[in-house]
C-alpha cells in the first residue's frame, strides 16, 4: 500500500494502472464533529432541489500516510538541513535509521502483468531453463500442467510455433531460468528478457522462477534487493529529480536527497513485507510498489540505492517499518502508523514547475453518485460528518452521509467512509471539501403535497394542493398568532393567539377560548383531540386549558420550571399530552410518553416547536437555529444545523406518512426534508410580515 500513483516527470504525472489500494483506517485520528460540513444543502428561501453536480476542492494524491514524494523533493530543494535522513525523520516519526544484518539479500517479486499466462523467456546471450541450455535469441516457454508440474517448449520467436523440449516435466523448484550474467553491472544483452502480452519484451536482472497459485501460473523475478530497488526507485520517483538543485551532500545536487529518501522508504517497505504472498515477497504493481525491471533504471536512482545500501527504518520494537508513501500529501500527512505532520515541501514550486496535486478541483454529477449508490433515485444531501483533524477544513474526510429519495419516493440515507466516496468517485485523495453545488428542479416526492403558513397577524398562505380558509383579507386579530392546528380532515384549522383567542376556519369548530381571561403567562402552544371535537391551549408557564372533548390530565401550574413551555403534543388517542420546554425538557400527562431527551441534556439553542409521528410513538423537537432532534420512532431526515438562515425557525410540521417534515422561519422561509415536498414559501413570494406557524394540508 505504497501510494496511488508515482511522479513520472518533474511536477507532472501520467496515471498508470488502476488505484485499488485498501486504505487502513487511521489509528489515533480524532473524529471532529465540529468539522462536519454540509455538502449538498437545502437552499434558504428556495425549494430543496435535486443536485445536478457538485464541485470539490481537494489536496494531495494518494493515501497521505508516511512520506509524500512531492514533499520529499520540495524539502530536498530547500537545502540544508534537509538531507535524506531528516526527510525520513520528518515523515516517519517514531522510527530510527539502521542497517540490516544482510545489506543486500535476495527478494522474490511476482510480475503480476503475466498472471495466469505461460512464462516466455529469452535473452540476447545464452541462458538455461530447468537445466536445459538455450542459445542466444531462442525463446523458452514454461507451461503449468494440471498436475502442478511444468512443461518446457522452445521457439525462435515469442509468438511460436513451439516444439516440446522433451516429454519430461519439471517441478516448481526446477522451473528456473538463469541468465548468462547476474552481475549488478550486467548489460541488457546479458540478462533475461520476458515476452510481453502486447508483443514487446522487458529485461529483468536476476533469475525468473515459475510458481503456482491456486492452480494458476505465476512469474517470479528473484534478484538482489539493491537491483530490485534500482528498478523501483525510478519507477516511483523520476530519477531526473536527483539532478535538481545546487550542489549538496555527497557531491550531488540537493535533489539527490529525495532519491535517497525514496530508496530507504522503498527498501523498508519491501523488507517489512517479506513472505507476505507465500510464493513471493512482494508484487510489481502499485498494490505494493511499482517495479518495471531493468528498462526503468536511471543512473542517479541506482546511485541513491547503492549509497544507502542496507539502510532501513526500524520501529521502536525493532521490526522494520512498513514505510508507506504516496505521491502528494496535500500539505499534511494522514497520520495512522506514523504521527501526522505538516508537509511544507508538498507545495514545492520552482522554475521546473509546481506540484500539480497540492491543490485540485473536480466536478461530480448527481448521476455518478446515483450510479455508485443505486438506492438513490434523487440525491438531496451529502454531509461530511467527521474528519481526522489534521490540516485544512479539519483534515481528511473520515465519514460521510448521503440522503435522498428512492425510486419509490421514500426517504433513504446511507453512511459511508471518506475513502469509499473517494474510490467510487475516482477522487485523488480523501482530503477535500465542497466549493459549489448546482441544482436541478425541485423534488416532487410521494409525501404530503401541500401546506399552509400562518402569519403572526392572521393571514394564511396556502401552497401546493392546500387551501387557505381564512381569515379574510384585512381581518384584525386581537393579538399575535402563536399556533395553527389543522383539523383531522385537513379541511380547516384553528388559529390561536398569545392572548388565548381561538379563530376557527374551514371545518374547524369553535369550542371556546381564553379571550378576556387574565393569564399568568402568554399562550404558547395548542393541540387538538384526534376527532377534532376539542383542543388544549397551553401557556408558557405550563398552564393547560381544555375545551370541547379535550380532557384535563394535569399541568405545571404552580410549579417553577427552568424554561418556558413552547409546544404541546397530544397523545395519539387523545388521552394525554406532552408539554415541551424551550430547554428540551418534556413533561408527560395522562397516557403520554416521553421518549427524550434524557435528563441533563443541553441543546445548542432553545426548542421552539415539536411535531409527532403519525402513530404518536415518537416526535421531533426543533430549535430556533433549525436543529432537529428525533425521539421514539421519529426518523431524522436532516436539519439546518450549520446553515446560515435569515431568521429564527418558528415551527415544524410532519408529512402524513411521517417520512419527512417542513420547517418555517419567522421570515417565511420554508425548508423541506425527507419526503416533504417544497411547494413555495411566503419569503419566495415576497410576502411581508412575521410568520408564526406551518401545518400540513
């Protein structure tokens, strides 16, 4: 797991191969809820809309664990004191440099590009396979038999035709190709060359061994560690970087220190993995670290390998450290097996160019998200819920949440890791934030299709399929409206003022009011019985008044309460009610049940409204800042937390199926969540005045 891609040319990269690394969860990272950022948000004073696309701004390329390759060259070009030792010490905290007892052991590298294929070997010099001599430019082919043995054939071309050497077969230990020379200075004409599947050839130092994995052939290159690294270092980091900068240590340009840091990191990573594949020690791809054989060698990289021969990083326990690295950290390493540190070198920029991955930007369409997560037919919101705490925006994304509607119109959500979002969206790293969002037309889900919004002065605006039943234009109410209670048929409603006046419209019947009654505190909330033949009025002090068939089950009269009552929730059967205080405290009477919040819970702003689920077994509490808290069987579909809103939230109303809700602000902004569809708002229609309540149609 060394990194995503490697620098190909100075400050430029050409992607090779797919990124399939399994990122480790970063141990020790702090999940900062405070750093959570809304990605797709409900737009104030407008409909909640389906997302057309989002634009992400990001940093870095790869997992960010350990050394950043652009950072290494950046530090090296700063000059003193940035020797390779200091570069490694910066990125791999808690490790020490040391020399292996055997500085240059052999290593077995599986050449994954030839998995499941026969092994075709040639050389410009004479060579042998399984003890059988082959002359220069002849081609040997090892084929795996169903019995697990190997057959050997000969040809004058990589493409055949082939003739069997004999009827003899060879064991895996015998199926070994040996070149004319295994000297570290052997020329291309003296080493073994493998025939590629695309018609070309690739030279490799050392021996080629046959192996079997679950009955399929594998090709293994066995060679001294330094010769392997001579192919790895310039495959992972441009060898030409060693020529950059003024003269430095070892009579080399300062850029040479980056190559030496790469050599030690690659050596440590390889040695820490010895035997991990069973039949081989390491692979040749970016699943491990890229090894392109002799054809990739570069003199400066080879010199860096030889100058650091045997040098590795040791953990405090004495084991060789698995020194992971990636192309670009984006300015801060990810932490995990090594402490997270700032990476000033990552912003390297000079006459040769700049790190193109220190900052990046990409636009993702909603269809890409919906294809990756097919449970969504419409994506309405994505939220970054936690970050690792290191660097810009609160660091790398650890956890996210996606919400939206299914094909049947039901609200749905999914929690994913930042790495999963990165992989599925093809991002360069999990170090990103949201810079802009583009929206389509408003959502039209399956929930209730209309609602009424009441102003504090009395006028009621109807939206969607709903109807306004009054009061008539120009009507003067005795005091400001504090609540609007719909009838069970939703063909009418009561408006209740803070003085206790009750005004009935549509099929709502009048059963009495508190008009003319001297109250100890203003009326704050109201609720109706299930049959619509009665209602309760509740004051801020917790006094409860019942009318019609509504029965009295108790109140807070004469009790000192820490915060005023702001909402009342009648029981589903009408045989009780729950009083809700601004602090979030709840007081149950009759058969009403409190589902929370628990004692001692402090909410970030005062609760101003509440709404029950259709079965009465749960409810939502809403604060003036737009925070939504769900209890019992009420599900959370989103909130305005972290969103700048033009005025305080004053009320909430749930949809008929309980799968969504609307919030309304004092300025008349309507916000919809879950399957609640946005049909308009007083703010959008430029209606003036202060708004007090919302009720589903």
